[in-house]
C-alpha cells in the first residue's frame, strides 16, 4: 500500500480484567453481552494473562477520527450499569481500563486524530475506578 493510501485507524475498548475474574458470570451480573471474552491460559487468542470481559467500538479507518466520540460510544453502552459496576468492584477483584488504540497516518493530507475525553466521560471513568491507556502507532511506509 502506498503512503498516500494509508490513513488513520482507531479502536476504543473498555475492558474488565482479572486473574480470578469470571467474565461469563460478569455477563450475567451486568446484563450486557460483551464484544470479547478472553480466558487466561486459553490457546484461542494467544495466551492471555487475565480473564477479560470487553466492549469496544468497531475499528474506524478514516482520514479524520474523533476519540471523544468513540469513547462516548463505548460509555453510552454501559453507563446505566454504573451502580452495578461500582458494587461489583467491592466484591470481585478486577481492573477496569479504557484503552485507545490509534495508528497514525504519515501522510500530511490526513488529519491527526482528535484525542481526548469530555467531562462526562472522565467523570464516569473516575466513578467506576477505570484507568485510561492510550497506545499510539505509526502507519508503516515504503
């Protein structure tokens, strides 16, 4: 693929992870089907170190990407379960992380992604005890 064809890519996820965390039981507790479940030591997806329950956006491939909107899309799917998440954290040992994966285009004709979180997103993530992880990569070029 030529450099001028490469554009930005991004995905936003919200993952609940823990060594003794049971994602199937968590699905029953929270009442939402995840986009991905990984079981530690399973061979399907490599060898995960933790059990994971995850919701995410689709991977967006575009000249312009808005992480604000993508983060809100994920949060909107789960925000009405805030009390359940907070209560679950008291009873179940898991980490909660919103991850942003971005691959930047090296082409000057493409806008760099808008990276940030609005105050409602920050408030929700803080209230449920989530951390934020942003992983950035550059598109390969010839």
